[in-house]
């Protein structure tokens, strides 16, 4: 049981760090440059950059929550057995 709780703690911590540092992750790895927009011609250059950064940040936060969720479920399962 202790191993499950420790594993759940690592998953929860990793997910929270990803969510909290999403903007820095996007800037460091240039994830905003890889975002593809459908209606790019309708926006100004500044709006395009802002929108790409926002979209990449939301994607990183979503991935962080997908790491966080199994940690919470694992913690609930581990604590139910105690």
C-alpha cells in the first residue's frame, strides 16, 4: 500500500508541476511554433502569436491534468484499502 501511495504522490506532483509551469514549458521548447491554425488569415500577426501561445499552453495544461488524474484515482484506491 505504501508503494501505491508514493507512486500516486509522484503522479500528482508531476501533474501539478506541469500545470503550474505550462507557460515556461511552452516558451522553453517552442511548442507555440508548432501549433497549426485553421483561420490564420483572419488574424493580425500579434493576435496569431498570442493565440498560438495560448493554445499551446492549454494543451500542456491538459496533458498535466491527464498525468494528475491517474494519481488521484490511484490515491483513492490505495486509501480505500487501508
